[in-house]
C-alpha cells in the first residue's frame, strides 16, 4: 500500500513538471545572450553582425536560423525582441518604449492582414475551381468534359 502523503507529493511534483516550459534551444539561448545588451532601437544589432558573432559567417541559412530562434524566444518565452522595420538591414533589439512595442505589434498585424487576404483569395479560387469541376463532371455531354485548371478558363 502506497503512503497517501507520498502519493500527494508525487502528484504535485508531476503536475509541476507538466506545467514547466521547455528549455529554449541552444541557438535561441545564444541569440538571447547576444541580444541582452541591445535594448532599444538605438542599440540594435544588425542580423549580419549577429550571424558573424554566432557562426563567423552570414547567409540566407543563418538569417533564417536567427529568425526562427527569435520567433522561439518571443512566442514560447515572452522575450520582447523586435525587429527594426524602418530599415532593410534587419536590426534586432529588445523593445524598451511603448512606441517600439506598438510599432512592432502594428507591423506584425499588417503582415498578418496581408497573409489573411492571400488565404481568402486562394480559398475563393479553390471553391470556384472545385465548383466548376463538379459542374462539368455532372455534365451529360462527355465530349465536353474536361478538368478545369487555371490555364483553361481565364
């Protein structure tokens, strides 16, 4: 027979473990450490410079890896890391002012809205094509039956 107090302690420990967040990846931790002193737009670090510090090189792959690490830190660990959207250089920094937070939030909302428009457009086109395919498939005239594709009904 198991001691009821031990069972309660074990249940509490198991619950605490389930509620713990996973640890950030090694890359995310390295990015976080490199960004610690980059608080506010005036102290941003450019992505190529950060890449050089992390790997000694900069390319599309390292740029993507940094972007993914930042996303991990922001989405999973509530780090206030934002991008400098005013330049094409891709500076990263911890937001320090209400203006920096609002600019980052508004930029992300705008990007989300554009993606939603693209999704809606593709959904409408999918519905249209599937409807036309179904209509032609039900046609009694088998000679005129053909698969609708974007190229043959525009």
